[in-house]
C-alpha cells in the first residue's frame, strides 16, 4: 500500500468524501480563530465558579493522600488508591505546597481540561477533517460532563489529556511511521496509564484498530513499541496482584446492566434530549464509517473511523465483562471515552449534509449543553464546608468528633485544618488509612468513662450503613447524653450529644 504524503493526509483526511475541506472558502486562519474562541469559551466555563462550592468526599481525599508523609504515601501507592492514579497524586503533592483554597486545589483539573480542547482538535483534524474537527472542539468545550470533572479535584481530566496525547502520537506514528512519534506514543501512553490504570483499555483499542489497516510493517512497529509500554507499565499492573481480592472496586459500585449502559450513554452523550441528539449523530457516523469500508477506498480512511469506534467499544466491553465478577462499571472510570464520542458526533454532522441537518443537531446539542452547565453550577454537593464550620463554631476543647463512615473523614480534616489556629482542640475519631483514631477507640473511651467527653459530635454522610454507625453506638450515646440535637446539611447530618 502506498500512502499519500503525510502533509496531504493530515490536511485533507477522507479525500474521497464529499466533506473535504481543501476547497473550503474558510481560510486556515479562520479555523484557527474559531478554535481560539472555542478554547476561550471552554476555559471560561471551566474557571467560572471554580471555588464556589466546598470540597466534597473525593476531593478532600485527594488532599489527604497528597499530604501523607512519604512512607505512608509510598504505601498507599503500592496498595491503596494512589496505585492507579499515582501521577495525579504526585502532581498534587507538589501543587499543594503553593496554596490550599478550593479554587487552587481544583485549578489543575481545569487547566488539564482547557489544554485538552486544542489537542482534541489537532487529533480530530487528522481523523475526521477540518470542519468536523471544529465541531468536535466546540462540542468538547461545551460538554457538561467535561466541565463538571474539570471543576473536581481528581485526576480524570489529566487522564483525558494524556489519552488524547497518546492517541495523537499513535495516529501520527501510523500515518507517518516516524520513530519519534512511536516513542512519543510510548511516553504518553505510559504516563496515561499511571494517571489512571484503566486508560490501558484505550491502548488496547488503538492496537485493535490496526486490524482495519492492511499494513504488516505498521503492525510490527506497533507490537514492538507496545511491548515497551507493557514493560514500563508492569510495576503498575502488578497492583492487581498486590492489591485486595476485590481490586480497586467498592461493594456499592454497579455491574453492567442495561440500565447502567443507558446511564453511561447519558454520561457521555448528555442527559435528557441531548442523548437523543447525540445518538442520531453517532448512528450517522457509524453509517458513514461502514460506507467507507464498502466503497473500498484507501484502508487508512476506514481505519480512522474504526479507531474512534473501538475507542468507545473496547473499554466499555471489557469493563462490562470484568463487572460480571467484580463491580467496576463506574461511569467516571470510562470518561476517557468522551473524546471519541464527541468526535463521532462531529463525524455524524458531516454525514448529514442535507438541509444542514447535522449542523443543526450540533448547534442544538451545544445550546442544550450550555443550559446544563449553568444548571450544574447551582447543583449542591456534600457540604463539608458548612457542616464543619457549624461543629467548630459550637464545639469546646475536649469534645469528641466521630465521623461515619471512616473514609469521609478527610472532608472534616480539610476544613478543620483551614481553621486550626482558631478552632477548639477536639478528639477526632475516624481513621483514614493508617492515620488517626478509629471508631473502636471511640467506643472504648466511652466504655471506660461515659463522661470522658463534654460533648460528642457525630457527622454522618448520607447513606452511612449500620455497619459503620451502629445502632449500639447510637443507643449508648443516647443513654449517656440523651437524645441528640440534629442539624442537616447537603449530604451530611450532624448530631450533637450534650448533657
């Protein structure tokens, strides 16, 4: 197979198709200007209200892990949550040296998300053409899901950025077959893996896509560099053997069911009417990709579409199969499929040229997404900020504060640390990994001396199971102090036991 020169392939993908951009009346600078506008708009949406809400459960957990002493941090990287998101926690470990406000803690996620917009455009330009790439950049800039996670202090937007970089390098390597691009693929893929273990599923999709490209020489190059990636990722993959039997799962996480698949579609395509609009565009894209195969043009044309389709199907299918045994069908763990669904929607726009139907669908999707984003700004989260402030405003030195479940303790810790200079010295119960006192020590203290604490504050995260805050503990506290005074915050209930 003789491929056209790289410059021709990157500038006019799908050269046999009707939507070629080489004769477009819009100059290249016009495309660049629009991309700049889309990126600025996306940046504004991701920075707006960045620190308006308090940190919720997972975000103070990020702070707590990043602040662990090095021995405990290393232990966590070997056996805990940092084992499959280690690069992000390392980044935050350095980042938190320069600030600790909510906005500062979330800012890296926003920056990674903003950088992803032009990178997605650069990748989409090679895969689906200039006009479709602009549509993909706009859809990505206005994606409610991407905006939401760009304002959360977790590593998901970092993983998306690295997966985009990995795929961009892979596409360049396949198209131009330069060693530099293959090495960049190795580097970005390895870092992506260490930013989130499940990103390796995208690497499997990349490799599988080459089955659509009848070029053994490229296969051999890919296999060699894939083995290098596996060698570099082997220490991280060993977490599966070193970790607990249930792996990085939680008993409350879902398995793959038709309902959960629908929820995933809503997560990637948008809730309400947006998922219908997205589905129409996805179906149009699939039809166009299949027609590319039937028309038997250059195999590379069909391969581009197959890469996008497998980028979505392979991770979802593998996690669905794994979830038969271990519940891991978690929407946010498949968020790195979002760029592919956005590019498929943009490809569907080009496949529906009659009466500009595809364009109107994309515009409707964008308008609906903007509404969703601003509604999301007002959506409340667990209010550890106000719940902690209420406890500290009324607590006295020597009071006990017990938090259930234990893993929710970082929410209190973060806001307690912000007020530590003026806050009362309380006895805090709720072990986080290997730090702090656990609830058994709290019960032992009450058994030894029912009057050990002037007051007891119980902070319950909504949905706390009985195995954590047991009826026996509640009954004992009522025996000692009488019925508690209750305060309700978003996602949290505070019980004050006072003589």
